[in-house]
């Protein structure tokens, strides 16, 4: 079952990466659409590669910056004691990300878009 969810995160990751690279050509990166996609990309990246940034990981398109509120929590430069990046259990990492993903989806949609696992 965990492998199935991992594959879904990887699929989402690739779709978001493609969308962000395409929308980057058309839309300013300061728009809400870009910000939503950017944060969601990093959520799916970390769910698919939970050892990031402590181990090896696949390269992503360089047009997608390593910036933003979500990813900066996982790649701290100062005061790492409060960072979720200290979590090492993959299931816990994915659970934290899933909760944040649901919160982000709820901000964008008026109804429940995603269900509890």
C-alpha cells in the first residue's frame, strides 16, 4: 500500500513540474496560481523523496526555485531545531505533508477536495 501512495506522489510531482515549467512561460511567478503550484510541487517532491535534503534525490527543472514558505521549512539555514526536516521516518514525513497538502487544497477550493487516507 505504501508503494502505491509513493507512486501517486511521484506522478503528481511530474505533472506539477511540467505544469509549472509551462505556466512559467505564460504567467508571472508572483501569481496565486504559481505559488499554489510551487508549494504543491515541493510537497509532492518531499513526499516522493523523503530523504531530501539529507541524501541523494532526482534533479528537478531549474526553473522551479528552491524558495517558498513550505520548502524553506524543510531546508532551514538557521535554527534547525524547529524544522520538520529533522523528521526521518518516511511515513511520518508523508503524513505531515499530506496534512499540509489538505490545508493548502482547502484554501483554494470551497469544498473538501481531498479525503482522509
